[in-house]
């Protein structure tokens, strides 16, 4: 079995972000982000562990910006649907918070304990919980912006037609799951062909959806760059609002610093999505 002329060994390499960046550098990023997340949670008065469902990982950390009625960015962590936690990524809230934007970090159950269909449903459930509870959190109730990184970028794209989503920013996302199904990633995720198709945003471009900023690092693996470019092109061909943001000089991990920084390009893109959203 091959995909675009690539066999399993080639696909394994094409989607191995850790190897492409280097395990030491990847681990430094994660350790630094985890430290910064702890510091930011304490400094910002984050509300941690808000339950949107019964499972231990059905949890949201909410970082308030301190302004009543402010908009909210929902961020979904990556980890190829099989590892990572919201506690590794809360530091990305620093950029939006500086501009009066609340940030909610969503956690979900991981493969192999659950299948892809269940993961997508859990993120949808988290958004539904937030929409009901934003008022209680002193946030604006007229829409949310959804974003996520890597596998979280895929989950972001799966949410673009959800009621109340007024903008989306998938970062380094995965929009056609078939090559992932044929790679080492599927050893734990366990998708069959139908499940991969059912959960591939590229294969289900809607006729109407929230505006998107599709972001990817300029130094990322070619397959990651291709996936983002093809997804953006498919949205544009359908007449949907989409910007393709290729962040030059950034790899799969450093790209998130553009959201963690108040002056970052991804922070600016979130502001643009909020400013352009109908009210």
C-alpha cells in the first residue's frame, strides 16, 4: 500500500516531527512550555480542571484576561491524538491575554483508549460546554475562536461548522488522515479507512463555515506544509474565507511561539479573526 508514491517507511519519516526537529530540541520546547504554563496559570488566576464531561481528561483550563465580556480563544493541544496534555500548552495563552482575549485549553481522552470518532466528539462536547458557560466565566457569549496545533489543528478544522464558532486557526494541522493511517501513527490511533475518511476535513469542505487562518511553519516537514496548502486551497475553491500563513523560519514546535507572544503573527491572526467576525 502506498500514498502519493510513498510506502510506510517513507510516510513514517514524512510525519515524524520529533525526528525532523530533533528529540532534544523537542523535549526542550515541551519542558519550557510546561514551566511557563505553571507560571502563567498562577499569575493569571486561571480556572483549572473545569469538567465538561465525566472522564478525568474531560477538562478545560480557562485563562481569564480580566475584562468583562471579552472574546474567547479555545486552544486544542496536539500529540498525534495519543499523548500530551493541556498543561504542556497553556503558555500559548500569553499572547491573546495581552490583547484582552480569554483562552480556554481543552483536554480530551487519547488513543488507544478511544478512537478518532470519540476524540472528535469529545472536543465538540467541550465547545458545547463552553458556549453554555461563557457567561458564568464573565466572557462574551456571542461566539468563540477555535485553534489548535498539529492533531489539535485537525480537531480545530473538524469544528468549523459548529454553532457559535466565529473563526478558526488550525496550526500545523492534519487535514487528510489517509497518510497518517498508513504510517506508524496509526499503530495506536487505530483508524480504519472509513474512519480516516470520515474525519478528514479536506474531504468534507462545507458550503458555509467560519473564516479561517491556516498556519504552518516554513521549516516544517513538506507533508505538513502540503496539507495546510491543500486545505486552504480547498476552502478558497469552495468560496470560504481562508488565509494561508506560512511562518518563515519556524519548525513544528517553534511556530507556537508566534501565539505565545503578544507581538506574534498568530496572535495578530487571532485578533484579525475576532475583529472580522460578525456580531
